[in-house]
């Protein structure tokens, strides 16, 4: 395997599900990059475009092979996704093994995401800022640059350690697995002309807290508690909905053995899910259909 310095943080195998369905546009998706102030518009980008990559994003120079984590993702995790989508596309019974692969996929896609690294860095920045304020320390621009570099490196190390420290990985994955497996699963279906969107941080939960939901209607994480509802857009056609079981459900039923039903989602429901995708993006919105994606540009986030 080659050792690419530009590494996909959105896997190509996931992006392929959102390819534009055109003879002349294969291997392209429609995308909005909200960090690009010069091209704040819907662009047609190849799935190998640099916007979907970051330089040495998974490299860890404490390892004998700094590219080890990139290799694991490319060889052991990403090849699972086509099989997952193939079986879901049959709209028949979904095997337990595919359900387990799907849980693993969702876990890895969240834990490897830049949004997680950014959140860790933001927490560190606030801690350092308030500590300096308390001690009446006011860094010079050069000192602040040193602090910023320390935060950047530390946030990356925190994220990579999650995958490289086996005990930590086991505990976090068990929480993720047990939460998702203990809930009710459903596959929602969109229409061809009004598909599900995705972003560069797939998977989110609505904010169910009545005090805070009006200001922050969606969380960019998949909440791992008994009451949470989770949405994960699998493709333009399919979105996995995970929610608590009804109280009268038998204790023998779980996400791994229940009958997973496929259901046509109402247009209003698709709109709500796409709103969640919009609000929980890291920086990119992605779709195979340009028309409705334009509305992301025309409306401010708070008005969407």
C-alpha cells in the first residue's frame, strides 16, 4: 500500500454513495465548502478532491510506521461499507453481521472526524485561556502561537490515542455498541428528487432538552444515552433512524435481532433530517442532487 500524505477524512467509499448519477459526471459529488469564502457555492468536486483530505491527518510518529492507522482504516474498515450498502439496498432481512459492521462503521466515522479533534482543541484552549486570566498572564503574539501549536498537536494526540490504546478503545466502543444495539432501528427511504444530504461529520442526534433545543436543535455527535435518537445518513436513498424501544417491547428484542423495517419518509421528515445534517456539518455539505442543496447557501444557519 502507498503512503499518501493527503489522507481522506471522509472515506471515498462513503462519498461514492453520493456520486452524481450522470454518464459524464461519475466520481463527482455536489459540495458546498463553508470555509471557502471565495467559492461559497455548490461545486462539482471529484471524490478524490483535496477538500476531502487533510495532510498526514492520521500519522503518528510515535509508531514504527506512522501510517499504520491510515492503513487500518483503508484495509480493514472502509472495505466493509459497500457490502453494508449492498445488503441494505436489497430491502430484505439484514444479517446480524452487517448490523455489527454498521455499528463499527458509525463508531469509526465519528471518532476519526475532524470535528472531534476540533472539540478537544476548543476545550484545551478555554482551559488555558481562563487559567492565564486567573494568573493575570497575557501571552504575546509569539507566545500565543506556541500555545496554538501545542493545542493543535495535543488535540491530534488525544484523538489518535483513542484508536491506539486498546483499553481506551475497548471501553468507548463497548459504550457505543451497547447503546446502539439496545435501541429500535428503522431504515428511512427518501425520494429520487428529494434525497438525503450528508456532510463531513455524518451522524447526529436531535437535542431533546426543552430548555436548550430552541437554541441548539441538533448535536453533531450521536448521543449515547437511553433516551437519545440518532440519525445516520447512509446514502441519498437511505437513512438509519435509531430510537428507544417502546416500553411494552420484549426484553429479548434488540437492534441486532429485531425486524428492521424500511419506510418511505414523508417530505417533511426528509427536510428535518437534512436540517440536522446542515446544522451538524464540520465544514462541508454533500449531495448527489444540486437543486435543493442551493438553499443551504441562500439561508443563514439560524434561519434554516
